[in-house]
């Protein structure tokens, strides 16, 4: 029962530095999306394009964190906009705004400390 487990090779220092920069750029793009909405789309596309490269690194958890932040934030934004006619939508939109800012800041601070995210 010697099962072979396919373990990806450890990334080299240059690749890790590149992923570190990319992760920071994505956090910045997510934050900028509150002013320029299209940057959120750019960030999520970058997450999905480079996600495979992060497997086995601490940035894998950051990418999962960023992807979840985007999709849950988008879901609650849509719900908030749809319910603005009954005024509860404004509360939902504000809560979603605060939640997204919290997740971006928390992720960025963990990134800065070189820690993975708990997803």
C-alpha cells in the first residue's frame, strides 16, 4: 500500500516574491474597486488566472480569501441594490461595504506579516 501522492515541487524564491507582489496588487485592486469598480473585475480575473501557481504556498490561502471576498461582496451588493426600494437595502449595502473593507484590510495585514489567511 505504497500510494504515490502527487506533491507539487516547492516554489523557488523568485516565484514566491512574484506571488507576494501579485497578492499585494490584488488587495490594492480590490480596495480601489470602491472608487473605480472595474478594478474589482481585474482583481478576480487575476485571482483565477494565477490561482494554480499559489498551490502549496501561503498565498494560496490569500487567493481563496480574496476570491471569497469578491463573490460574497458581489452577492450582498446585488441583494442590497434589489432591496433599496424597501430601504433595508441601504443597511445591507453599508454592512457589505464595512465587511469588504474589513476583509481587505485583514488580508493585507496578514500578507504584510507573511501569514496565511484562515479560510
